[in-house]
């Protein structure tokens, strides 16, 4: 096999569509000829790059559908902000914060000091002065 024949069959050799005898002949030529081996390596790299480029690039219809979906999802809506706020994921500590909210509200809203009770003071009890239990009442000069 000469170089022209080998270069002609490199693509078929890569895709493994050659008959067994031809594939062996091409492989033997690639092992013996540096120029054709280099061309085969280049062809493999190009085919790998083309394959990955086509594999990663979505079709134009898919791209248009994605753009439309993104435009619909992120379009400004009057209630969209509130709904997305309510639908957002809540962290694990959110339940603890929600449970502590009444305590925080009570601490924030309670008065600093208790107010004095504004009630009229009852009159002071009568006090007895100059009273002696041993002195009979009739000996006293009571008028
Ligand atoms: Zn060659």
C-alpha cells in the first residue's frame, strides 16, 4: 500500500468500515510511514473536535425554545416577585427562627418597667397615743 491509498482510506479506517484485510494493510502502513501516521492523528483530532462541538451545541430550535422559556421565566410580573419570594427554599434554621419570632416580638413590645398602679391610697389606720392598759379608764380624766 502506498501513501495515496492509505490517505484515501484513513477516514474509513477511523470509522472501522474497512474490510479486515484492508484495515490490516492500512494499520501496517501507518506503523511504517510517519507522514501518514501524523495525518491519521490529525484526522482523529479533527473528528474528535467536530464530534464534541456538535455534541455540545444545541440545535437552533432548542436554543430558541430555551430563550423563550428564559424570557417567560424572568419576565417582570406584578405578582411574580411575591410568589417567587414565597416559593423560595427555606434553610434548615428557618424553623428555629420562626419559632423564636414570638419571643423576639414579646421582648421588643413589652414595657421597660412596670407602670405604677394608680389607685387611691386607703386612709392610714388610726393610731392610739397615750394609752396605758394598767390605768383604769375611770381614774383617767376623761371628758
Ligand atoms: Zn504513508
